[in-house]
C-alpha cells in the first residue's frame, strides 16, 4: 500500500516582482492535497487546485495560518496554532508556505500498472503557457523499446497505432518545456524532431507530465531553437483505442456524425482519430526559463502519523457543528471487544471516501468507497478487551455511518 508524507516549501518572493507566479511540479506524481499559507486549495491537478498554481507575491506572514504537520489536524483546538511547536518558526516568518500531503513510496492499488514511484520529486518550475498546434497523422514506424528497455505489459512486436498525434511548437532556446497531462489515459512512444526520446505511460490517477530539455551543444537529440515537432505514437491498435474511447465515452456524438455512410474500417480510423484528438485537447503546454523559488526556498518533510495527545488535536465530533468534506481528517473512538464466538469482525466504512483504518495504532487495511471497497476485516485474535479504532479519511468525510459487522 502507498504511504503518505508531508512536504513543506517555504520561500520569500522576489521583492522586485509584483506579478503572480505560475508554479508547476512536473515530476510530482500521484494524489497530493495542497495548502497555501494555511488555506486549503484542494487536490493538485483537480479543478480546485489545478497545476500550475497561481501564487501572488503576497508579503504577509504565513506562519500564523501554517498547518501543523501531523495527521490531518491543520490547527489545534480552538483554531490556534500550538505556540510551543511554532515558536521558532514565528521568529522568521516566510512570506509563503506551501504544504503538501502526498501519497508516496508506492503505487495506488487501483493503478498498479504505474511504473514510477509517486510523491514529490524534482524542482518547482516557474512556467508560462506555450502555444502548440495538434494534428492527427499517419504514424511513423517506431520501436518503443528504443526509449525504454522495459515497458510494463508490452512485448516486442506489440501493436502500434497507425494514427499518431503531431504537436508543433516554437522553442525560444531557454529552459525546458513541460507537457502536462491531467488525468489523461495514453501510453505512447515519444518522438522529438524524428528521434525516439521517451516512452510515456499516462494512466495515472491524477495525470502526469513530460519535460523536454534543450539539445546539448552539437546534438540533434532534444529541443532545437525555433520550430520543433513532437509525435506521440500510441502503443495500441486502432481497435484498442476505440475500446478506450468507448470506455471513457469520449466524443460519442462527434464520432457518430463522422461515421455516417462509412465502412467499418474507415469507422475504426475515425474513432481512433477522434480519441487521439480529444486526449491531446486535454494536454497543457508550458515553457519554463528557470526553476521557481530556487534562490531562497527551503523544503521540509514530516512523516505521516496519527496526531498524539500532546498536540491537543482531538475534538469531540458532536462539538463540530458543520463537518464539510474536503481536507483530510483523523477520527478515533474506543470499543470493547464484541463477544463473538466465531466468525470475523469487520468494519464497514460507509459514508467515507478513501483512507486507512488503524486498530490500536497499527494499520489493518485501506478502504475506497468510490471503488466499492468499504469493508475491512479486523484481526480478532489480537484484540484486547478494550480497543482503539482510528480512521484517516483523505477527504475528511464524517464517520457517523461507520459500523462494525459480525458474521455468526
């Protein structure tokens, strides 16, 4: 199962600049929730916190609203930060603090094919939008294994699409170009100016990104000054692309209009073209001339753990008048071991989103009600007379409908 970790990025904006800064994390993968100066933004790459983040050059102190980096308790009881823990931080208050709760160190159970670790990696980049022209062309002959020695689920001779996406753009000669793929489903060989440079597996939970670098001096492999051409060749046959289009219900109306009076083979090509077109319409293109925040930024990390009694983080659920889902939260309760002679004891996580269940401080299972995984069997043999049940819910949904289930 994937673990979790807290990341904190603190920095002081350039005093000479008054314009907002667009910050992107192209090498950050997986499920990440974000807070900026203590304000919850949402899940990165979802609509509420879409990348890149637009950060204004606000010079006000962020430390007053800084989340406490433990569990899901962003503030201690009464809405005030723990003064002892934050005393040192308040002495030198950074102008901005970005806090991320990231699933890391593994892959999601629902996306086991993901071949890269998830979490926060690499530089934060200051980016500006880049214009690109996208067309669907007949695929060039390409061997994806020139880009990667190992491709999960693909063997030499695997079907390659006869249709491909051609992306044309102009490079200024400075920095890198990032292609952001929010929640896009595509596996493809990547050609830049005719050379195979990479293999992408964009089937992640919340998207992925491709970063293109300038060609070294005297080399033709990489970005060239002026016009460049990127080609994405799907590692799938046209029939497989059509199946993906049907599964994702992409452009059914568009395809139906184009199919009128055409043969089956032509219809397949139209389906494939439409799927590629619509996948590419979701791509976002950015140019970055420099790493963002690199001169004065500092990163911190804290492990993900349950809030302790010392932090005074727990509040009675009945004392919270309105528990709106969104930010992650911890919940805890105690119960006596049921007098069940035989059969398992399970917890049914009704009303929650997805997260982890801990029994007496140890994780006993993960749940995801969005994918019909709401029941977790508890280790009956190891239960003492009195037990502590803790729940970490990623979206902070109320546990009032959670119950124990007994099989007699």
